[in-house]
């Protein structure tokens, strides 16, 4: 599983931004050919993106291109030109506005044809599916099962809010009049359940108030608490916050590694399935929970600061 705590959006029509993004500490950078690129700039943006992937230094980053949705006249040329031009430098293709599994299957088939024609490893390029309307959410279980290339389900809040007639113009905040709970809780949990049922990652959408980092942390904290793996960032100032929010604390990471070591010792050496670790009882369920936290910590580059010491004779 790739680390996707922070997924930075970069307009494919802006060469300066494409160059700057290479030096930013985002886990994923997706070079956009869709909403951030004007219709008359899309042809040139494809060339910019392929050149940036081919000639840039993206070390340590998941490299993604967001193409236009399958109902547009640009989608097939986006995939062909980018993958033929820089497919060996590309990790995933993000497909926006996914409404049915057939759309993901279309992209899978086209990627396979290009890989075969270009002599690239078939199946190496992954797919990210963006859920942006009511129909996509209703079909999400089938979408999640539509392709072995699929790696993530991504929430697209702005289009989604418009599709259900939500009465707000502020993306990421609660709609006016909604004073109890979280208006997005069902949507986020629905995406998360579909993702986890198929072993996929779940990524939260952007927070458009780019100068309000405290607001970003607050909103990101809600999806991180549910179990989401990361969030879109639209500005370099949001990257550090995302990397922190979607990674475990040092204390939690150390404790998770301690639980794993202790459980391994007690089940293999002493052959006990449930034991006390200090004041805490640990068992197989504890191990599974610790695996999640430890994996997130390792992906974030955390180093443990404590070690398990087996009890003496």
C-alpha cells in the first residue's frame, strides 16, 4: 500500500507548478488534466504532464495523472498520450466522476492495450476512482470490485454536494442549518466500507479554504478518525498538516509495535493467546489493530523509540 497521507493537486497547464511540486513533501502528486485545466489548454497540458513525468525528479512520491471523465471528448487522448509518453514513470491514473464499474473497466482495458503496444509491464499502472455524485455512491460496491488495478476510492466533495442539491457553497464545511453531527458522515463511511471490503485505500477530498490550516486540520481529523488514509491538498501550506493528521502519533506508533512484539513472543514462546501487557489485555484482535497503526507509522517514516523486553525467568 502506497503512502497517501497528502495528495497534492497540480494543474497540468502550469509548468512552474509542475516543477515546484517535485520538491514538496507530499506523499502523492497528481498532475491534473481535468477541472484545473481550461478546455482550450488541455492539449498543451497533456504534453506538459508527460514531459514533467519523463524529465522530473519525483523520488519518494506516488505519481498520478487525473484524466478527464469518460463522458468527455478528451478522456481517451489523455490516457493514450500520457501513458505512451511517460507510462514507465507513472504509478496510477485517476478517473474522475466514476458512476459505474464499466467506466473503470474501460480505463483498465485501454491501459492494457497501451502497455502491450509499448512493451510496458501489463497491469503495473494502478487506478484511482473518484466518487463525485449520488449515482457513483450508490454503485460504489461494484466500482470497488471492477478492476484489479484499483488502488483507491477518492471522495470528490464539490461535485457530490451539487449532485445532491446540498445547500452550501463552502466545500468541506457543514452546510448552513446542519447543527448536529456531520453531514458527510454517511458518505465517508460508505466510501470507506467499500474500499476496505476490497483492500483499497480511501482518500478524503479537498478543503478549499486554503489559508485556513486550522480548519483543514479539523476537517481532516474527522476522516482520519474514521480510518481514511489521506486527503487532497490544494496548497503547499496544507501538506504538513495532512502528513501529521493521517499518521499515528509517535506514542501510538511505539505502542503498536510493542503490542506486535509482545503478542508474537507470548503466542510463540509461551503459547498463550491472551495476556496482559502492563494494564492492557492483548489478544488476536489487539494484534490486528496494532498492525494498522504500525503500518501507517512505517509508511510515514516513523522510527520506534522503545522496544519490547521479554519477561525474565
